[in-house]
C-alpha cells in the first residue's frame, strides 16, 4: 500500500511522496490479466493512521482486483 501517494492514502506505515494514484495502480494491475498469477498480498496498511478509512477502502479494492486476477 505504500506505493500510493500519501495525500490519497494516509494509512500506510512508510509513505512514498510522489507515489501512484489509485487509477495508475489499477492500470498496472491490468497488465497481468490473463497471466498465470498464483498469489498476491497487500502489505504496509496501517488503518489506525487514517481516520477517514480511505486507506482501508483502497486496500479492499486492490484486494478485489487481485482476486479477480487470480481467477481470470
């Protein structure tokens, strides 16, 4: 999760200034459609740092996309 720009996703343990937007991450994940992906994980989420819950929601959407990749 620390690949995201901290202005968009505050709940990460190691923020990456100038990081990616959610749309950019989804575009990068689309490269893997049709590939034989066998596993994935989401790391660096720290929901206690984000009172708006945007980080948790973003992580859940990334998880959804990863699951769809695993079963595509």
